[in-house]
């Protein structure tokens, strides 16, 4: 059996601001400085790609353009606006207020939108 991903953390110099950002934009119950569960879709998939070193957590949302607007309003910054990878998925990338690069996947319920 392969080893599962069992935890993640998101760091920055102002943890209160980060908790507020993720709670406001994604409705994650992270207002307290204790572990929380954001509501994951099973199975959690991964990909290794031949690009410069990087790691990105992708968050499933129903509307990437609207989520990127909420990211900007809450103090984050759009990195790559909504784009489609035909036959694969719809994506977007942003930086949170601490500068962590994160991704978005457009979802229809528990399924990714495949253009």
C-alpha cells in the first residue's frame, strides 16, 4: 500500500491573517490554532511534472473567476487567471497574503470540470 498524504500546513508570518483569509475565501474552519479538516474529495490525486521546483495545493471551487476575485478582495493576488487544459481540467493559481502559491480546480460537485 502506498503511503497516504495525511496532513498539510500553510505558513506565514501572520498566522491570524492567514486563518482569516482561508476562512473568508474558502469557508475552511481554521479560526482556531488547532488542526482542521477542509472537506476533501476522495481520492486525493497527485502529479509530478518536469518544471522548476515547486509545490502547489489545489483547492476545489465551483467558480475560479469568482474565487480569484474573493482572493484579491481578501488580500491575496492572482498568479494565473482561470485557464482550461482541454480534456484534463480547469485551473487557476493565486498567492495568499503570505506569498504561498496555491492552485484552484474548478469543480462540479465532487468532480473536476473537464473542458
